[in-house]
C-alpha cells in the first residue's frame, strides 16, 4: 500500500511539472486594473480589503476586539505576578529601543501610505504593536501601565472601532469621499481613513494584550 501512495505522489508531482495550468491561461489581468480603477488606489490589496470585501473586514476588526476582551476576561481571576523579570543589560535595552523606533516609523508609514504601496492598516497595527512590545520588555510594567492609562488608550481603541464601523457602513451604502488623483496621498476616498483607523485599533489592542500578559505571565 505504501508503494501505491508513493506512485500516486510522483504522478501528481509530474502532472504539476509537465501539464500546463489551465487556470493560469484564463486569468484576466485586467481584473487587477479594474479593482485599482474602482477603488482609486494603486494598492489593489487595499482596494479589495476596504472596498470589495469591506463587509468581511468589519467583522475582522470586531473579532480582534473580541479577542482583546477575551484575554482580559480569562486573566481577570488570576493573581498578578509579584516579580517580573525583564531585560536589564544595556545592550539589550539599546537594541530594543532602536528596534521600537524603527517599528514605530514603519507603522506610521504603512498607516499613512498603505493605500499607495504594499502595507495597510493591519500591517501598520502589527508594526505598532511590535514597537510597544519592544519598549515593554525593557521598561518597568508600572510605567507602561501608567502611560496606557494617562493616554486613555482603551478609550481611543473603542473610539477607533466605532468610527471605523460607521465609516465602513457609510461606504457600503454607497457614499464615498472624492477619490482625488490616483497615486497621491489624498486619494482613494474612505480607504486612507479606514487604513489609519485599523492601524490605531490593532496597535492599541496589542498594547492592552501585552500589558495583560506581562502582568499575569511575565516576560521570561
């Protein structure tokens, strides 16, 4: 029986190498151009996420929000750690802070220009969360928690979600901002705003999750 599986695997491999892909011949590259023209942004992926499948993107943002709430709920009955180990050596601190600065700049770039080049709100939020995580592993947890509360990050996270849903619903209804000139920063209608809102939501949500895990699980 083993030889039957081996022969079938070799036959399938030869089929993929020797026989042409019928689907590749029927792919119409004008579809990408149509998406770019309809969305008004050069990044067709952003056009698909925030226009063609915006309904799915709304629930992706909601699912991420529920995940953050789930982490808070699961950890609510646990006791915080009395001592949290973190990086104390100067080289690690310098490298982490340098990496955080680079990640923060990349996050801003992806959020603002995600509709013009590869990137977007989700990637920008992940980069922002990475920057926050790198700062967290080299900073006192109490300071990070005070900073989170001082800037009312939890409130801004909720506001960004509400504004995103409102703008997304308006866009689904058919109301759009002017598309502007293709390739410019102020182009694409609602897409740049949705990009920035998703980036804020993901970054602040990641900040909340990082603080919770550090408080109840530690770093090392």
